[in-house]
């Protein structure tokens, strides 16, 4: 089968021909039509799980995928050959991922049937980012009337999170590049704050103009504070500044490990550094919302499998990148 592999930690992804895997007991084989690209793919290639999980080389990356069940092992009563499915998989030994024509996965993992209304391309973009957004929303217990700040809202997780928070009735403050403001509003943001920057001096003798930071901008419009900070991008120092906006009893979560949980506890704020696992039930819920038109799946780029090396580890995407297999 066609696949993308790396031959050592830190290696360059390259096309290769690999054996078609066969399902064992409790497993199913999926003929993949599309695979979602996530920042964690590059981290796996660079060895973030080395010493924590066994790995097989040549290593096929990829966590998210969608396709059709092509074979079943014994003891898989809930699926049938021909079922359209999507899922998120990181099954030891690491190295048998979704950047390939076929994958074998456990029947009881994070997998769900695709509604007819959802394409494989959209479904492959959904699992990791969508489930992370859902876990953030539920962890912070976001509800109607609350004010939620989402730094990094324009990416894959952020694009889902803005929608889910708005659907829960929250007042959503999104941070994004100025040219992404309209898209954020369409997804449900109530306010959009552009990333702070310094306007350089030109021919004018006037000094450079310092725009307000995100924290300063929020404080001007919400002097009484906010209820939740769901942060996807801020380093620890920036997150501490933003966390000062959150009222006691609120919530602060980071997806990149920037939260000092002891500091939150002293202020009566819940939260922490989230490492989303997701569930089959959560994935089915998100796919149903997408099928009903209540959740937009923000596919930014779709490229052929053979071009995977050009997008793995990329930054600045406005939404999700998907490999077409």
C-alpha cells in the first residue's frame, strides 16, 4: 500500500510502499480516503513519545482518518464491511498511523460511523481538533451567559471551540489576525481581538504606536473580568497575564502546557493543562452536529498523500489540513 513514512526520529517524511495490514481479533481494517494533519504528528516524528511507548520503523504518522471498513477480525459485532467510519488512533506500537491507504484499529477505540451528509474529507479533519475543543468546553463547564476568551481561535481546535462555545450560549472573545476577523464572527465569536503588534516607524517623526495587548483590550471592554480562558497558543508568561482576567470560580485551560495549577488554586480558579483523549461518543456527537449543519468543519488545505512532507509540522493554518489518499 502507499504510505508516508519516516525511518528514524527526526526524519523527513517520504512516500513508501508498505504491506497491507491484516486485522486480528477485535480489530477492523479501514481503507482510508482522507487523513487529518495535526501538530502532534510532527512531535511524534521528532520522538516526543520515545521511551514512553514502543515504536515501529519505518514509522507511518497520522492520528486522524476517515474511510470505509474493508475487513474485520473476530469479535467485532458492531461494524460491517462497507461501513463508512472516522476516528482518532494512537495505538502502540506507534508507527501504524493514518498517512496510508489502510490502517488496522481496535473496534472499541475512538471510532464512529459517518452520517451520509459528512464527507470523508470533513470527517478526517474533525477527530483530534474537534474532540480537544469539546473536552475544553466541558472541562470549563462553559454555559449560557458566560464570557470566554479563546487565544489562537483561528486554527483547527480554535475554529471548533468558537462554534461550540457560541452554541452553548457563551459570549466568545476570539483572538485572530485582523484578516480572519470576519470568519471568526461567522463561526460565532461576539468579539475579535487582533494580535497585538508594534507599528514600525516610517518616515514620520512620530514614535512607534504600541497597540494594546490582548489582556489590556479585554480589560477595557470587560472590567469585571471573564469566566473562562481556553488558551491554545500562549506561553506561560502570556497565559499568566491573561489568567488574571478570570474571576474567582472561573476556569483556565491550556493545550500547550502553560498553566501553573498551583497559582490557579490560590485564586480559586479551576483548570490546568489539558491532554485530550476524546471518546467514540464525543466523536459521534460532533459528526452528528456536522451532518445537521450545526458545526462547520474548517478545512483550510487539502493536499495529496504524496505531498504530506510539505504540510506536516506547518504553522499558520486557518483551520485544518487534510491529506487526500
